[in-house]
C-alpha cells in the first residue's frame, strides 16, 4: 500500500536549478498546449523564458500568454538549448523522436503522450497520488492517461486507508480526449442534427451528436479490450503501486465537449463505510466532494469543466456485494486540466528547487 504524500518536494531527486526556469511547450498550438499556457499563467509559474514549439505549418503563429503575444517556432532537435523544462504534448511519435534531444540539451521532459508511461525507468506521476515516484527520474517524467490521472486522485486516499482488492469502472469520455478536431466535430454534427442536415463524421468513426459509442481505440482481438482500457488498467496499477490489482473497465465516448466522468466500484480488503470514505475524500488534496443526496446533485462534466479539482460523489455501499466490502463512487474531472495540462504543470512545480 503506498504511503501518503504531501504536495511538496519528496525525497531528493534531480531538480531544476534555475529559480525561474526556461520552459518549452512542444505541441503549443494543440488543445492541451493551449491549456498548458493557461495553467502556467494562472498558477504564476516562475518563468525565466518561454518557447512555443510546433510543426512547421504552425511556425510563425502567435499565442497569447498573460496578455502578450508569443511566437511559435518550428520544433527541431536544436530547439532545446537553454531549456530547463520541456512540456511535451504532441503525440507519442513526436515524444519518441525529440525527448532524447531535450534531455541531452539539459532539459527535464514532462511528457503527456503514451510514449513512456509503461517504461519502468520513467516515473508515471500524479502529484496528489505518488509524488515520491519522481525520485531517481532520468530526465523524463510521464504524465498519465487522462482517465487514470482523474480516477486515481479519488482512489488513492481510499486505497491508503483500505487496500483496494478489485476495481470495476465505466467511463463517459468527452470529445476533448480526442483533441480539438473532435470537439469541433461534436459542435458541427450537433448543429447539423438540430437543423435536420446530413453530417458525415471524419474525425471519429461514428456519429457523435446525440450518440455514444465504445472508445475508438483499437480493440485487442484476444481480450476484447480496447487500447484506452488497457492503458487505464496498466497505469492505474502503476500509480497506486498495486501491480496485481484486478481491474475491469469499459471506456465510452459521450457527446460532451470536455471533462470526463466515470463510475467506480472498489472492493476493499475490509469494509469501508460511506461516512469514512467521505471523510477521507474531503480531506484529500485535489478533490471536491459533490454528494448531495437530498437534491440529487452529484458530479457532472458541466461543473467539472474548467476546474482544477476532481469532483467526487455518489458515495455509497455497493448493494451487489453482500460482504459489505465494496463501495461505489461517481467522479468527474476536466480532461484538459487534471487529465493533462494541470497535472504536467504540477509536476513541473515539484521539480523546482525551493
């Protein structure tokens, strides 16, 4: 069972020496890149310099940062000279190609892709869950899959109190998880549907407006699980330091612009009452309990969107388990924030030498 951690620097590890580091954002023009800029500004990150990097077709554009226009440069292997922290959010192929160059130039890479998440030499980190995992990093830190990041913020405080012996989950994932193009396709297809006009999807494989469908990641023919589900299983185990945790999950795309929701059912090694769970969740960092039974008010994507906190509620005993050792939750979190950009910036904050 993992030890409780505080949101401060854990055991000694390689940190950023500069009090105001130079930060590069790779994939600055994408949905997560734009959120990275907003998070750095909103949290008052002590920047000594900012470099925005993207493909050649985006070079020359400008993006707003704290009221000033910053030019976007083309990403090359020479882009990282003088950079202290490189925030990557441009896909696994770009990360595999350029992360080594960034590390060689002296930067610490915080990568938002799947490129390094299962590499045992690369820590996978959610600061509220396992900040101590940063110890001994070798220049690259992995940001988890958005579902795993959001879910474990709620799971970790319970797992510390009573080890989880089994987890069952169903996710309701927003268009933001598939990027800006998917968000635009949801808007356009909804407008077409409301006007009775035909619409042919090009970003996602199925009609999105007023519809939901199994996550579009490729399905493993042997297990029947898709790639998103397999990522969540592997990364949740790593984050909770529970290598053998049985996890069953179904990931679904729903017609919501941003913020993922999920139903979680945990079986513990011994009973955990809803009242005790509520106390633990209320005291845990990064969470906001939304659990008003009288008003039937529980976490919703519309209220999680734009929030740093993960919303958690519907805290109740699983009536399907007569042993009393199972508990149900409903969680909602902003995929672009805690599921991506915010988590990366929180990692960067831990790396600063104070």
